[in-house]
């Protein structure tokens, strides 16, 4: 699929408008507070647009589509959990109200008031380690999307993404958060248009009754294949045999529109032939009678905790992660800290919450539709895996003009995420790693120069790490595990520090160290297993590592604080009155 | 949200 002049015009107008708006905001930057938190001038709907645009990047769309490709709509379970977590936090003000009232620029700055400068520095280091590594795969996956959507030659991937990053750096370095907010608003609109139109097209191509029927059959075929491979004994205790029979998926000589009722009834599917229109049944029937190609499997498409689903442990881990993300993830919290007051921050959360369902469910829909499409085609093309199947599918679906809009939408998603993340991590390095080490505060001009230089340096790191690093497994696993390096420990510090008077710096230090042990042990043990499987037969499931991280961090905080109470009696009962006092001054 | 946030955010 190649771009037409109309497509190029749409992309060009978007890029020029966006960069011009971003550069224009430079005139309002007078100091670090304007640069890092937009002078705390952000109102509700600008906050909604900025939060949504920042947290929906191309990488988000790629990994959520991959979850849809492997697990159907059930792959969007995290989207529902994160929306629930965000709404509840927006309703109660849990963590975000005291944090905004403290008047800080970053989360670690809050820790200094409670646990001392050492904990602030250590927390800043952990945030940077988890956050920058997490961001490491953004550029490459953004480029891969373009490669598979518009047929961008692979050799141009690096130079294209470097040029895109240069545009982002231009306005982020000049205008900071003020530029990020205005460009996020424009990117929210372009991205929203692309997502809505693509979702409608996907549902037009694969109507919902066909979609559900095909995914159910695919799951039954997967169960049957696994049963044949491993025998019933490995399916788990107390589980019944699958209702699908392998022979019901095998080839038949009946024509497609006749084969469907026969195949569905023998496979035990709830969908019936009459529920599907003549047109759609003719276009999708071949999948009914085709076995699943190699490398294509479908988990339980609707029930995440049902047979063949993601499992209770996984859902519990994702629920903990969702709560930790909405209260601890610095790029999300940056919008809380840039809000005019805590009431505005809570309203932003409540009004953005449901957007996070679509953030997983809509690209997940595209991914699941891609599964059905490639099943009909007899398998994935060479060089296309579960992560890259969705953009390749969209390339066959989108007509002229809409392809240009989709490219502009994905560039918007990539740019808004990159700019928000670049600024956030640069602010943490400046505010929590460098400034605590400086005895005499430099001038406003020097401080602005430092933070702008840090944005450029992180951009350079991204070019070299992000474009040359090869992803070893599922994108979502990589993102959650690197994110967990800091999510578990900092979530524990925030909850303990804000709501448990006994918490002290010994407990906080123990929580930071133990919280990182789970994700790091996951990375090391699984690396050893992949390296020498005979000597290291065990692997750690990501949900076990993730839940262990939260358990270890909370245990570290509780035990460490109780032990610390013996040595630091004067810190017991210290609360956030200090922080509130700072704000009122 | 395209229209509502589009108008209010602008």
C-alpha cells in the first residue's frame, strides 16, 4: 500500500500545524516551573486531552492489538481495570489530592519531605531506570507500524523515526510542558479521528456476530490442538474436556455458506448460521473449515479467567498494576501536578477514565479482526508476527485518504507520547538527581538550560537504544516488567508515606530495594532459562514476578518501618502538614 | 470526546 498525494497532504498539514503550535508556546516559558508543569495553569479538558494523548502511543496501539490478536476482547481486561482504578482515584482523591496539595514537581520531591533526601535520590534513580528503559522500545515499534502499514522500506525505518524524534525535540525543548499541552490537544483530535474511523471500518469488514463466532471457533480449535499435543492431563485439574472437536474444524467439501451451520453446530458454538448475513458469512466462512495455522493461537476470547484464559493471578496482577500506574506513573502524575488545583486533577481523572477502556478495547478489536483475516488467508505472511499483524491487516483495509489520516493519527500518537515522556524523565533527572547534589541554586536561565539539555540527551539515548534494541518477547510483558521495577516500590512508598504515620526512611529504602527484586529476578531467571534451558529448567511467570514485587515492597515497608522505629523514634507520626505549609506560603 | 473536548479544550 503506497501513499497518494491526498494522503501526503493530510500528513503534511498535520505535521506543520503541530510543530508550529508547539514552537509558538516558547514565548511563555519564563522559568523551570513554566517549562516543567506549565506554570500549573492546566484546566480540566486540556488535561483530559493531554492525559489521553500521552498515554496512547503507537506502542500502546501495537501491544494492545497484540493482546487482541492472542486473546480477543479479553485481552482488553487491563483497559477495564485501569479505567476503574482511574475513576475510583478521581472520585476519592486517593494519593493524588495530597500530592497536588504538596505543590511538588515530581513524586520523589514529595518523598524528601517525608523520608529525607536519600530516599528522594534513590526513588529518582529507580524512576529513571524503569521509565527510560520502558520508553526504549517506543521508537522502533512506531517505525515498525509504518513499515507494515504503508510499506516503508525497512532501511528507512531508523532515519524516519530519528527525523520524527527531531521534530518532537524541537518543540519540547523550546516550550516544555506548555508546548506539550497544546500539541497534545491537536494530537488528541487527529488520533481520535483515526481511531474512530478505523474501528468503524473494522466492524464493517467483520460484523460483530461473525467476529464473536470466529473467535469462539478459533479458541476451540486452539484447545483441541493443545489437547492433541499434550493430552488432557496437562489442561489443569478439574477442567472439563473442550467442547470443540478437532474434526469439526477440519476441511469439508460443502460450499462455505452451507458449511457454516454444520461446522458451528458440531463445534458447539453458540453462534448460529442465521445470525450472520449472507454477505458476511460468505466472506468469512472459509475460516470455519480451516485449521489454525502454525503460530496462531486464540486464548479464551471473552472470559479472562475462564478455561484457556489469562488466569486469576494475571488479572490480580493487572489490577494491582492498574492502581499503581494511575497513582505512581510519573507521566500520568505530571498532569495532576500541572493541574490548577487538586479538584481539577480529580475531575481530569474521572473524565479520562472511560477513555482508557477504548485504549485497549479498540486496538484489541483491530488485532482480533487481524487474527480472523489471517486465519482466512492461511496464516501470517513471512516476516509478520503477532505484534505486526494488525498494521499489515489495516494496510489491506484502509482506502486512499483514510490511510493518510491513519498515518497522521499514528504520528500524533507517537509524538504526543514521546514529548510527554521526554519532558517527564528529564524533569525527574533535573529535579531529583541533579538539584539535590547542588549546594548553591543556579540562576533560572542556567536551570532552564540544564533541563533542556537533559531532554536532548534522553532523545539521543532513545535514538541509539530504542532503534537498535531487539525485543525478546511480548511487548506488553517488556513494558510491564520494566515499569514494575519502580511501580511496586514507589506505590508502596506513596501509600505508606501518605497514610501510615509509622512509615520511615528505613522502611522506604527496604521497599525500594525489595520492590525491584521481583522484576529483576524475572529478567535474570528467564534469561538464564533461554540461554541454557537444560541447566536452568525453571521460568518465572510475569504475573508471579509482578505480584511478588508488590508483596516484597509492602513487606519491606512494614518490617523496615517497625525496625526503624527503634532507631528513628522522632520520625514517627510526621505527616504532610509540612508539605501543605509549603504550599500555602 | 472529539467534539466536546475539542471545543472545551480549545
